[in-house]
């Protein structure tokens, strides 16, 4: 088997007296899409943010793309983060910039392109997420689903090897949520990126995940395929799937 691109070993994180991660371990293989599930407040987003060092772990080992993230300074993390894109729950677009400048922002930060090359690259990225003729619009003029897709285009601008998705379908109607699921699938297949998807959306994870892990009280209590989750999972996982409209 290939060496994992993301490897967590006995990772612990507390905020004051509240233990959020209580010794979790996880491997994510190259090209895999892993769904990270759990109840609200279970530490899913905290787990995601430890992967690129946005939240430092208290202890344990976090290895990403061969680098020990838990031992790196903020300055050392900068070049690594160019290889990892993080899609925030709300998209985190810059309200003061139009769509073109939002997508162009990371390109301008990390590359020197001529204006015509930059324009071509931005339009290619927007086309990749099935958006055309929106580059002059402001984020406020877009629907929630369109803003998410612009955020994905911006995340792809640095040609990441790893995509971290934090609740990519939250607040979206089912049709738009399905479009985002298809987009994640298309990107994984075409670009071969490795993805970690934090979500409550059972239809989404059923569509896109090669494997799911379930976080409960600071620990992973299940790891397996969606099919295995339906037949072999502990009761909290089965209840979670049933509540999400998929019988476990």
C-alpha cells in the first residue's frame, strides 16, 4: 500500500477543561476521499484544522506530505499550506473583491503571471467548477451554491495535493448540495487530489467518500466504507446514518 499523505497518531487537543480530541489516529492514502462524521461539537473541524496547523495539537504526531506538522513553526508551514487547500464552511470569500479577484488572489500571492495568463487561469478555474460569466460579480450577488463553487475554484488555484472541506454543503438546498457532491467527485477523479471532508450530510458522504470515520467523545469509534457503516457500525453511527435519511 502507498504511504499515507496524512497520518495522525495519538493526537490530543483540549480547550481548558474540555477534551476535544482524546488520542485519535487516522491514515489517509493518496487519492482517497475520507468522510469525517460526528455530532455537532465532536471535534471534526478541530481535527481538520490540526492537519494544516491552523490549530496546534497538544500532543501526538501529525504527518502531512512527509512533514511533521506538529513540530513546524508558522513560517515553516507557509510552503506546506500551498500544497493543501482548506475550504471553510462559509466559503470565506473576500466581500470587497469581485469573483475574478477572489480566485486570482492566491495566484497573485504565489505566482508571477502576465495579466493575460492570469485571466486565462482564472477563467479556466471558474469553468472547472461550472461557472461562466460571473467574474465581474460581487460575492453578495451570488447564490450560496455559487459562492461555494467560487471558493472551490479559489482553493484549486494553487493546484493543491490535498483538499480539506469543512461542511461544504451546509445551508444549501438538496439540488445544490448534489451539485457540490458531483463537483468533489469530478475534482478527485480528474485531478487526483486527496480529500478529507467534514460533514453532517449523509447523502454527500454516501456519494463521495471511499471511507468514513466517526468521531465520538474525542475518539474514532468507526472506520470503514459506507456499506460497512450500514451493517457493522456501532449504535451511535447507525443512529447518525438513520437520522440522515440513510438506513445503517
